[in-house]
């Protein structure tokens, strides 16, 4: 249940936050997450503008800065559900008008979306890269990954797990990307990403760290953008 004191959200010059009372069957962490969701301006903005998740604004901001999504591209979205990043990619490449392709891969079902194709598949499966390229009709121009490993609550362990997941996503990207392609993935700051960055610098012409404003305040979340894939024969 929620307790709000003003429908306008302001009283006496201060913003009033929606506070969530801890229910008998809800953990404190779940309560805090729900409170963050209810008070997150990007969550509200996503609902108003029809995006499937607040994460859409992270991709929008990163692309507005570096312009790596272009009309006609073939884009792969790893861990696509619920589809916020795929939704942005559809608009950027023009796949709803037949100008490009957007394929989202996830272990979960994702609701259909005009301009995108969602596949239930484990990208770690041995035949996943070949299967994807068959679906695309060739190699990809961009591989996106907003995936995060399930949190354990232990900071160091969580950092290692998410870096391990990004390394696997990078392996996949290097198998399916066309020369000159781009790879964007979520990482966690904390000193465990240096080996990954060194590897990406060998595989790509340019590697950047990006911290979009849409990332929650205080979050260790960071994105790595690698552009100009050198190709399998030039590594």
C-alpha cells in the first residue's frame, strides 16, 4: 500500500515522495525497490511516452552522444525482455518500415513488437551464433546487452558475475558482428573490468566508458561502448 500526501507532488516548496509501507509478505529490499520505482521520473516518463522500460532512455542518451545506431542496420539485443532497448533500436534503424532488422534474444518470452523479432534462446548455446546469423541473413552491425547477473548482495561477487556475463556477451558479439560493427554492454564499476576493456581494445578501434544520466543516482552501473570491430581476420 502507498501513502501519498499531495497529488501535485509538492508542498511547501519540497517534492513529496511516495513512501511504501512494508507489507507483511514483502521484504525490505522489495519495499525499497518498489519505492524507487514509484518515485523514479524515468519510470513515469516511460509510461507516458509508451516505452516498455526506463532503460530505453539509457540507450537513447548513449546513441544521441555517439550515433552508432543507423538506418538499415541489423541489431541484436541480448537479454531483450521486456523490450525497451529493442523498441529504441526499431525506431533508430527503421525496421518497422523494412529498412533494417532487430532481433531480441532472451530466455523469457517477450511480448510482440512491430519491427522486432523476439526469440527464446540461450545465447550461450553452441549453435546460437550461427542460428542468429541465419535469422538475420548475415552478420550483425550492432550487438546490445543490458543484461545483469542476479545479485547476491555481496559487492565483489556481483561485480565478478556481471563482468563474466559481459565477457560471454563480448565473445558472442565477436562471432556475429560484421567488420566495423559496435558492441554496447552494461558493466559495474569496481576495478574488475580492466581485463575486459583491454580485450575489447584489441578487438575494436575505439572503446569508451559511458555513464548515462538515466542510470539511477548512486548506482555503480556503467556502460562500455566498443565501435569499429576489427573483424576475425584482423585481431
